[in-house]
């Protein structure tokens, strides 16, 4: 049996633009010297902070791996260790459409008292997991059809009853 693997990054144009434009403005002010002497240090600090945020967004990624044993996820660099859930710990696993802002307050590593954790970088489709312990979490996906097909195949071949088609 194959393994499902997906690696997602923040690639939305509006995120890149919202980081790029302020960075260019601040950096331009620093290199042209058009800032006042007392503002020069704060402009340099702003450029460094914006550069750090840009690097953080560049390296942030969500990895999802699903196989016959369970599901492994990691939201790097915020989670250095992979989070692993075995199939026998899962009550239900369903691919569903959700409202990122309304249900979780946006994208990223998010938490909602009602809906549990969400690991997502863009879009509005994800794998909703409810564990036997009652814990809920959602893993975003950009490959809805591929994920659905893999889960159906996994359910049929391995008789994993918690997978909802």
C-alpha cells in the first residue's frame, strides 16, 4: 500500500505582498539615508523584523503523511517533532469543507474551543479527525480528491472503520 504525503507552504500572493511592500519601503529608507538620524535605528530594526517574518513564512510548512499505521503531521518550525496518531486512537476521519476564519480564526496553527486545533496554510478543505479521547483537530489539504481517493482505498484494503467516505 502506498503512503499519502503532502507538503504545503504559505504561497498566497497577498501574504507575499503584505511582507514585501513594507520591507521595500523600510529598506529603501535605510539605504538612501532619507530617514532622520534618530529614526535610522528604528528603521533598521523594522527592516530586520520584517526580514525575519519573511524568512519565517518562507520556511514554514505543513507536512502530512498517512499510511496503514496512522497519520503523522508537523507544522514546521512551530513543531519540531512530528505528531503521530494511530488509526486505533481515531473515532472518525472525514474530509470536509470548513470556514477557516469563522471556525478557527484564520490559517496557520490555530485553536478553537469548539472545533479544536487546525493545521492549515490555505484553502477551506481538510481532514477532520475526532479522537476517541474527544480531542478534535483538522488538517488542511490542497489535494482534496487525491486525499479522498487514498482514504477510500485505505478503508477498503485495511478495513479501517473510522474513515468516513
